[in-house]
């Protein structure tokens, strides 16, 4: 073995220096570099004379490339440089180790470097060396790591970062990779890229964190874009700083409205009412807030929240109180807390009313206007009667008293026994439980029926099991069977491999306060077969149509929703996130039973022809991505393309869509077809050459002839749309994206010529 170190006399000293530093893991070094022939040298000596020159790492947590960059280190041995001077100068040994943060949390380092102390003392005590890593969060979102007994931080550094797992709630690695195709192309770990370049360039680390917004709002002008996320992690969360103009800040204990430290009376602990009223009373002489609450409490089905700045504020039955004078809030300006509170309210309930009883700042009404929250300023000189308040609620937020609708939850199941405990458990844990559960087993050959029977025996909710003798071959036939069996006003179709957050039904039912709503749905988190989090939201899929639409809740006319979104693609990716009006769903059962793959999409469209849609931006559903599911099978099937085109044809025939929608709709279908052909079916004919699609395309040709919408007039918008679709496809490299877009455009031109 040739020696590459010049001063051989220094070797014993350097070896002792490294050994005492604690930053050398001999066992790890041997396993990581099995090709090294160490002979009698031993790992440390081998590293000094050979390994360091081959780019070897002395420890999993020391990254020589990172250290050389941040420390501008030109020394032959970066570890020696770090031990002797780099650590004292504050340079980080790895992108996942913050020396400054660890020094503050660890205190005295016992003569060691920050990394050496962490390895020797911090790691065994489950310490965390960066504010961006959350041990508990990582284990909760990666149950496979917990089951294997791995240390979460070491797992993240060793493989989790490379696999695209998120280190904690503040950095969303899958989202960052999707939004930054150049990062995917370079094969760089998402967090590493963000810390080395992305932060300085103003890139967002998370959908809910806008560094430009945060820096502009920061109370100390010294915060830079590079420091924004770390500053929020260490100070902003504790100080209740907002991190985005519309979305709740990630990882905050008060990221959502219900997490604020409300004081509640016993009767205010009930499931949420359909209507919410927030009363702000925090400045000047106190008005008659008690009288105001008393008047509003006369209106049934209204939740009252009061924000005050005195512990003497009267605690009333059925009213939740937020006291800004309590110790954990008193240090903040009321404007900071109210800014966070109103943004959280908007996210939770866009139909709420904010009553400004007494607030000195002039910005409250403007903030409500910015957030499109209904606002009312109390006029002490003209007090309203109880009837007057009822009329104001009706005018401002559409208040009306209606009985709470009943709910049927249908669980269609086939061979998902391994997921049923989680699925059924999440239904029975709802804060607003369903009125009946109907379990439909489609001739499973696993333990599904036995598990369902165990849950049936202990369920406090009426629980019916219907077992088929033979498999139906279609999930939508199971839907129909369940809906016809159901007896309640609303229907939830809870797919057996998914699960729901405790407030899912409670939130969805509130949407039906609007009598026009026939379908309500929430955002969904995507999980893998082991329960690991793959995506925190479905916005990675819907944002290619509109980057702002799904950032907050909305109620939309059904025909308009179809014309602007569902005409292009199925923007409700998972039926488990939906609550249907049963009467509307009953009318479409015959139609959807003819579908194998796209019956859910057809059901949404058919229901929305009858009324409005409501959306909740909270991810209250967990949809499982199972390689063996019908959805995954449909990605290979030409029948799925035929069904999609049939749905689009039915929409374009009789719903008024803007001219670009037709071509965007076709572009979406061709993009999916050609992309799946390249990935899964390389021998499949091109879209326009597939004879199985001839009839479907002939039908589309008739529609375009009647509409007189020409591709040439929309080609720039279509090309931009396709590039955006390709950029968000994490399976494609740069060449693959360009090739796919080119293929789709060729197919569109062919169709345009044929249609012309």
C-alpha cells in the first residue's frame, strides 16, 4: 500500500488526536469500506495514510466534502483541520449538524468539538444536533424505522435523506424534490441542497413556509434568507410567527386553530358546530362582551370563541376563551397572536365570522379582507338585539339552523386485513362518530372477515357486515351495494387501506351547512404500505392546475368546479377524503357500476351536476399508495384511458368550458398515457396510433368540430402546462421530461390535424 502522507513522524500524534476526538467509528469504517486492505495498520492509521486521500469518511456524521466547502478547507485531512481549528471557528462538519445549535443545547463540551461531544454524550441521550430534525416526528412518520429499532437521526443521515424522507415537520423533502427538478436531476439530497444553495436562492423548504414572507415579518432585521428556516425553528415557532400568507406554519404547536391554548367550559368540548364566530375584545375599556355572547348563544349551531387580554374575562358555558395575558402569550404583541390566529381560522373555516368588539389596531379589518374572512365591527352606540344578531349571521355567513345530518360509513374491502385495525379504529375514534358502519367484504381470502367481526363485537356504532360469496370484480359495484344499504343523510366511502384523522367527519359535516353542497372533501396525506409518509398533501397533484385554489377552503358551484378542474383530471384523488349527500350519490350508482377504474371520477362529476362542492385544506385523510391496488393496475390499462376520455367527453358535451380546457384536458390524458407507456409499457403504440382508442378519439373529434376550438390558438398555454406537469414528475430526469413533453406535443398536433 503506497503511503500518501508526507510527515510520517506525525502519524502517532495524529492517530491519538483522532482517537481522542471521538470522531472515528472503527467498526463503521470497516463495514463502509470493505475493499480497503488495512493489513496491520488498523482503521485510524489506514484513514490517515490512505483513506482520507480516497475520500473516505471517518464517521457517518463527518462529511469531508461539506466541511471543505463551508470551511474553505484546503488541508489534506479535513478531519484534522476540523479538530484543530474548524470546530472552534464554528464550521459545521455536516449539513445535518449545526454546531451553533448544538453548543447552545449541550452547554459545556468537556474539551471536545461539538461533533465529538454529540457522538460521545449527545447521541446516547437522544439529543438532536439541528433544529430541523425532530426525532419523535421522524419515528411517527416512518414506522418502519421505529419497528426496526434504528436510531432515527442516524437512519436519516445514513439513508433517509438519500431516500427523500423528511427530517421533521419544517422541511418537506418530497415536496422540495417535486418543486425543484434540477435537484432531482443532480441526485442531491433535498435538505443538503436547500442548506447549501436553496435557502440563499429563496426556495421554499415547505409548502407552508415562505422565506421571503418570513424575513419581511421578522422582528429583527438581521434575519437573512439563509437563516430564515433555522430562525423560525429556534424562535419563530415559540414566538408564534406566521410563515406564509395563507397556510399554517409547519411544525408549530399552534399551526391550526384548535391547537391554540383555548380555555373551554365543559359544554364547549362538544364536536364543532357548523358555524364559527370569533370575538376580538383585547383593547380599551371592556364592552359588554358577556351580553354579546349571551345574544349569540341564542343562535343554535354556532361555536363562540372569545379573545381577551384579561384573566378576569367572564368564562361562560359553551364559549372557548383565549386569554392573551396568560404567561405563554403575554410576551407577544397582540397583533402577532391575532395575525396567526386569523390565518389559522381562515385555513380551518373560511366561512367563519370575526366580530371586532374592541381592538385598537387598525389592521384587523384589513387582515380579514386580505384573508376573505367575514368581519363585523361592533357599534356600541347601536347595539343589536338577538334577532338583529341572527340576521347579521345570516347575511354575513349564511347562517341557518338545520338538524345535524346523519352519517353512514361504508368500508368496501378486499384482502386488506393487514390494514383493517387502523382503518376501523380511525372511524370509531372520530370526534363525531358515524351513525352506522357498513362493512362490505368482496370475497377476501385473508383474515379480513375475522378482523371485522372482532370490531363489530365491540363497536358502539351499529356495525353491519355483508360478505360476498364471489368477488364482484369492481369496487364501484361494492360502492353501490353499500349506498343502497345505507340509511343516513350523508355517506362516507372509507377505503379499507386508508385511515382518517379524528376530526374528519366533524369537519366534513360542517360543510353541509350550505344547503347547496352535495359533496365535501379534504386534502389527504399519502402513506406507503408500512405507514411511512410519502407526501403531506395532494397539492403536488392538483397544483399543476392552480397553485392557489387548494391553499384554503372553498365552496364552489358544481358546474364551475367541473368546467375548471374535473374536466382536465380527477382533482379528488381519493374517495376516502369525501363525504357525499346520499340522495345525490344514489342517482349516479347505475352509471358508475359500468366503470372499472374511473368510477370515482364519474361519481364526482355526476354528483356535482346536482349541486355545490366544499373543500377543507387540512389533510384529514391518509391515503395509502399500495402497489397492488386497482389504481396502480389502472396505470397500465388502456381501458382506464377509454374511461377517462368518456368522462371528459360527457363534460365537454354539455358543460360550458373555456376554450383552453379542451386542449389542456387532452394534453393531460396524453401526458399520462405516454408517460406510463415509457415507464411501464414501452411497446405500447403511441396515443394516436392505438386502435383501441379510435372510437374514443372519434367522439372527441365530433365535440371539437362543434366547439371550433383550435389547438394553434392554445398551443403556448398547453406547452407551459405540459412543462409544469413534467417538472412535477419525480420519476423523470431532464432528458426524460423534455422527451415526454415533445412526444405529447406531437400527438396533440396529430389530433389537431385530424380534428381540423
